[in-house]
C-alpha cells in the first residue's frame, strides 16, 4: 500500500482509488523539506488523480494559490510531460462491460497497437516516465553526450507475447476483430500467431527481411543469422538517402539463384512507409466501426491518422497511460447520447483480462489461460 505523495492528503493509493505516477528530476533532502509533495530523491511521486490535478492547478501562474515554491512549480512542470495515469479496477471492469457490448454490435472492429502493449514483455515504451525518448531528452537536458541510454530491457530475441498479444490473437480467431494495425517492430504480433494477411506492421518487423534485388521477404530467426554471420564482412554498407542508415543486414538472399543483399524492414525516422503495407492499413481503417488503440500515444504520423479514417461516428477505445490528441472521440455522444467509445488509463493487460472475462465463458477462459505455458514453449521453439 502506498501513501499519496501530496502531504496534505495522507490517504492511501490503492487499486480502487486509481493513481498518477510521475517523475521530475533529482532533488536533495534539504530541498524536499519545504515542498507540498513528498518527492523522492529521484523526483518520483505517486498521487491520487484528484490530488495530482490540484497540484497541477496550484502550479499555474494564474492560480490564486501562491504557496508552491519556484522549485516545486518546476518539478510539476517537468512531471506533467510524462505523467502516467491508472484508473481504478472497478472503473476498468465497468468500461470492459460497456466495451464488449459495443463490440457485439460492431461489424468491423480493428486493433491499433503501439509500444505500450509490449512493456509487460520486457521492452521499453517511448513516451512514459521510463520511455526511450523520455530518457534521451533528459540526457540531453543534463548535457549527456554520446552513448545509448542504459535501460536494462530484454534483448529482442528474448521477448515473448504478453497477455494482450495473445488476447488479440484469440479475438481475431473468434471473429470479434478483423485486423491489426501496429506501429511495433518487435515481431511479437506475428510470433503470437496473428496471420500475415491480418496485420499491417507499419514500421517494419525486426524478424522479417527483404532482398533489395528480388524483393522477396523472409522470416529470419536466430539460426539463420548464425549461419550467415560469416558473410557479414562481404556485404558493403549502403547508406539510405532518407534516414542515412544502412538497411543491409549482412545476409545474402535465401534464394540461391538471386544472391542479392538482404535488408531489414525497419522504418527509421525519415523513411517512407512501404506503400503496400500502408495501403492495406488504410483499406481496413476505412472499414472500421471501432478502433481499439492500445499502448500508443498516437503522436507518430502518418500512422496516427489511420484511427480517424473509419465509419462515422468515429468510435475509439483508447487504453494507455498518457494523454493523446484523440480523447474527444472516446467521449463524444452518439445518436443515443452515449459515449461513442471509451477512454481507459492504465495497464493494457488489465483491461484485456477484463474484456476476455466478458467474451469467454468461465470454462473457456480457464482452458485458454491454462494453455499459456504450452504456448510459451512453442514461442521459444520459434526463436531457437
């Protein structure tokens, strides 16, 4: 049990109260004494959602509350950039019930996924308080030069599907969802069993390479890499004109009659999205009458624009820990005055567990969840 960091509150933060987790910057013990909130030495704090909103209001220059010190105003301003919101368990269960009701009426629901669905697998997200871009920006602010931010995250070969990845596959198999559009490059969707014809991996897949000569695509696992590592030095790099990075992987096309150089399919900043993949994503996005946006802040274009291409009224279900620019679509009233979609803040696995409890019978759920260990062994074999 955790206490709210607002000193005047003194209440406990539990799964039923909801919470906001924030990170600002390091403060000394002497600096912390006069603050309204109990920030730890690293600038971390946990609040009730209302307590955090009160603190944010008090930090604004237009606020009549002048009791916050200049230091604490700076702490709040920095913490706002990456604040992570978590709704109460009861709210999530209630929304899951309403979401499933909407799903059963829908004709073409699709998923739109981002890095947040893979955090439980051991990969970092981008915009959270521990996110890749967050850590990079903080390093820049503090004058760090060169090198990569050390995060302790798992290597990509070690990543395995989360509960959400497996739930997505199950819901596709049941016909409740029709398609997946993903910004992720970790390959976990395909590993978990999403058929290639039912997914657009907009930013590429670390386990799929293409030949720059014949353009054939191959799934590449650890064994193939090991067999071809001897050829790495024979492959000259070729810098991409757009992202200025060489896409060549050091492998030779598996079609022996071709002999072309293999390239990764990762889309770097500056690269164009691959036309066939984007076209398929757009075709499915336009047919969608509900879009489940999971684990994305919906900031990266043109990917984010896909979520508003569907049938009107636009119905979005958004679940992540940070804010997005599409909140209005979740709460805008439909023809009956009910919210068109749903907005949940928190862990995606928690929401998807609540959803699966609504779409499967108790026996079906137990059987499916009990088989997870067996599926994990199958994933391991695919990555050998």
